[in-house]
C-alpha cells in the first residue's frame, strides 16, 4: 500500500519598509501583535486574537532588517514565512498600518510581496501618479480606492517631515494594462471631495529629457494665510 503524499506549504517572503530604525526582531514581532489586537479586539472573534498571532508568529522563520536607513527615521527588511497562505494573511493585516495610531502623521508600514524583478520598479511600469489628494487620505484608503481597478502592489503617500501629506501619491499595479485602466477610470474623479488627477508616473531620468533646465517658479505677494495645500489647488 502506498503512503499518501503530503503537500508541503509553499514558503514566501514579504518586503516591508517604514519600521522605526531602532526596532529589532523582537519589537517587530511585538508590533505585529499590536496590529492584530488593534484589528480584531472589537470583532466577534476577539477571543482568537492570541491564536491568530501565534499562527502568524510561528510561521515567520526569519526576519531580515536592512540596516540601510530607508529615510531619517525608518528601515526596511524582509519577513520570511514557511507557509504562503499565512504570509498572505500577514500581508492583509500589516499593509499600511501605522506604528502609533494616536500620533497624527505617524508613519505607515508598507508591506508587499518581495519583488525579485527590479526592472518593474526602475522603469515605473504599472506605476501611476495621483495628485490633488485630500490631506487626510491614507495609503490604506488609496489602496482600497484603486483595488477594484486592478491588483495593487504598493501605495505611497508623499509626506513632509512633520508627517503631513503633500497631497500627492503613487500606486503601483502589477501590470501596465491595469495602470492604463486606472487612469481611464479614475482620472478626474472625486475622492473625499477633491478632484484628483491620475496619470502615468514618469521616472526622473525620462522626465529630465523633455523638461526645461529650470522648472522652479517664484511667487510673491501671497496672502499671509496661504498654505502649501492652498498652493496645490
């Protein structure tokens, strides 16, 4: 009699960035637990929070922190899982959470599948640029707004040093056709009362080919109450 074969779960890896630079592996695991409590504590399945955390925590075989500082305050890294289905659950949980939701402008954690093909990021394929965003729009909200159009790989809202939104952002789709659909279906639409412009992202190297040497403008005699957001209108 033959022995039934067992299916070994497929391993997976998630890339993350936006984690405070002082975090070690222990703090990252604690952060995941905090996010789970935040998400499930008030849900009917609240009693299973610890079970859910144990399932994800035990599936993480390794955490690699890239000590190359992503910006002045955070780092990037990888989460390695022994089960792809659990990695998918973790992706849904961690994506665009904020480290401290009590602090306005607290950095969002960006999590996505590890992308081995760097040409997608370097060429900007599937990447769209969105401007005139409401300053309260978060990466999670922007992701939810564009997910019906196509599979979203990552979202980023540009923010100043204080954490305040610069009112523009980027959405990376898995295909160029999805990006084209997003532009066709959402350009000129309203998001939280603001009419947004959605267009193809143009890499800096390509932008400089057709752009004039100087593209800054100087504006004077502005009202004292004028803000950066007002200048974007």
